[in-house]
């Protein structure tokens, strides 16, 4: 039965960083933000060295996410949101802004009438304009807490990292009455595994993560290449020629559909995704062209 609220019976959930776009949005935005406030690049390099050290020493990704947002304590939310849009406007003009095959897949899901959902530890300032470019419907993300004075407290409601992503996916499916078995999910890192297992049609992006590739090989999950391209040129909009995914319809640059953040409904035990774990998809494998490129530490 079609849900009358949005006309969709299934959704496609997308991790964002290094799945839809070819960077880690939070940390590239931090570079942009720090440069705006006088950093010559050395400050950002020091921050990233600290992040890598924390990750290498076993600090949980959700704690790293919380530490990130504490850097913005006392900043007006409106200022951060505006800066996020300005960062994205600069970023999207780059020659390797998007992951071609995944962006094309999202376009196909949208044109098929599926609900397109972004799931990310990043924040709405960076994600809203991206969602408008893509035509996404919902954003599930880390939400910075704003005090009564309009300033960021430095805390987040819940870091949208790891298993929390899977919780949000299941809550969205239950709250909107979607079919988990027919829904899709795309991710590039082992921390996306729980989210991928929450739907019947998981897709691995990039093929460089051993954990995800192990599941893909055992369970016959499709694998998309992570080749980057330029938004709206020979990259994203000609993606069908590069991936064999079929025609991709070009859309207006922004404002076609404004993504909204879903107020997550209470989890419903009856909607457990266990029944769809391990299902085989109907898609064929698309293997990455050439040797995989290096990636930054996943945080």
C-alpha cells in the first residue's frame, strides 16, 4: 500500500561522505571555517592529526563526532548554517565533487518514486544544499543543540554514527510505513554495516572496505565504483555511460525538493529488520575501475 504522506512504499538511504560526495563534509567544512577565521592551514592540519590519533587509539566514532561539534560552542546557529551553504557552493564546483555511480543511483531512485534519504554524521548546514541539488526528501543527521539564545551549546542530540544510523533507518521505515525488504541502502565503510543490514537491498560503494566487501561477496551484494566526477557535467549527469545504470534525468539546480529532517518516531519492535538481513539483491556487481585510491581515516 502506498503511503499517502509521500507516495512511496520504499526508500533509498545514502551515507553521504565518500559515498555520495568525494570528501568528508564535516572536516572539509572545518577547513573552510577555520580559513575564514584566519587559519593558514596549519591549525586544520593539527586538528586532523588529533582526529586520526583518536581514531587510531580506539576512541569511538560517536565520541569523535561529539568532539567535533564542541568546537562550535557559542557560535550562532544561523551563522553556522549560512557558512555550511557557502562551503557547499564552493565545494560543488570542484572537478571531483561527487561519487559518480552513487549520485546516478540516487537520481534513478528519485525518478522511480522512491523516497531518497541522506544519513550522515554531518549537519544540516552542509547537507541541506546538497539535498536540494540531489532532490533528496529527508535528512537524518547529527543535530547540534541550540540554546535559548540561539547559540550552539557544543552538544548534539545524538551522533548519527554507526548503529545510530541503523536505528534511524529502521525508525524511518516504521514511521512512514515503508517496505524494508524493498528499500535500499548505500555505504562505503564498515560503520555503515548495521544500516546496510537494515534493508533488503544493500549496496557497497568503493569496494575498499574489507568488512563490507566480505559481506558483499558472501551475500551477493552489488558494489558500485567510487570514481569521482564533476557535478552536472561529464561526471554526475553522464553517469549512466560510466556505470551502465541507465538514463539519468537532469533536474533544476536547486529548490526542486527541499529535504526535511524527520522527527524520528519511537522504535517499533514489530518492525525489526531481521527478516530482511542477508537477502540477495537483483542487481549485478559493478566493480571499481583500477586500483582503489587511498582514503583518509574513517571518522
